[in-house]
C-alpha cells in the first residue's frame, strides 16, 4: 500500500496543500489536488466539484473532526466523521475512523479500525438521477454532504 510505486502518487507536489503538525483549522476546507493533514481539522473536508483525481491523506499525527468527501481518501490518522469516496479508500495500520465509510473500492491493512458502517457505492459513471437528468462521473461533494451529513455540522 505504501510502497515506492504507490498507486496513490497521482498528484504532483505542485498541487499539494499541507496542514502541518501543530496546526489546527476550524471550518470547512475546500480544495483541489492533494490535501495532506498532519495537524487537526475541525470541520468538513470537501473537494471542489469536477476534481476526479483529488485526494486527502490523513497522516499518522493527523486528526479530522468532520466529514471527508473526496475521490481518494488515504487514512493513517483519526477521523471522527463519515468518509465519502467516489474512487478509493486506503486504511493504513494506524487508521481509526469513527463514522460510516462510503466507498467504491477499499483497502484495509491489519490494525486499521472502522467504528461505523461500510457502505459500498456503485460506480458513479453516467448514473441517472431521480429527476431523470444524467449525472457526470464527477462527484459533487456538496450534494453528498447535503444528502448525508447531519445539519448540525453546518452551523
């Protein structure tokens, strides 16, 4: 999972945002590219609509107190909230998620923990919405959060 030829190295370092150890952010974080968290985020993390290769990496010292919504989510720290992934979730040995994990593909290493439900999401390619309008492959983070997230997190 974390070998030198890791499949999670799809984003160049030019598009990486780091929340360093010792840093604490309160509020929703919206981003494109790669978001690496070594500090603490108190709020939801969402990818801007249309970013299909964006990823969130919660490092060993990282903590998220809110929902994470991104195509690729790599966890080696703590998440207190739900995870919504349209592509892949990777759980390393020190990963702890207290919430539901919505995934299309998941990889879990011995020692990782999910204290919640595992909910498989079918492929999002050209799915038809309830109102009959065709949806694109891109995940709309705000729609998912509006649909699933408790309204108390937005206040």
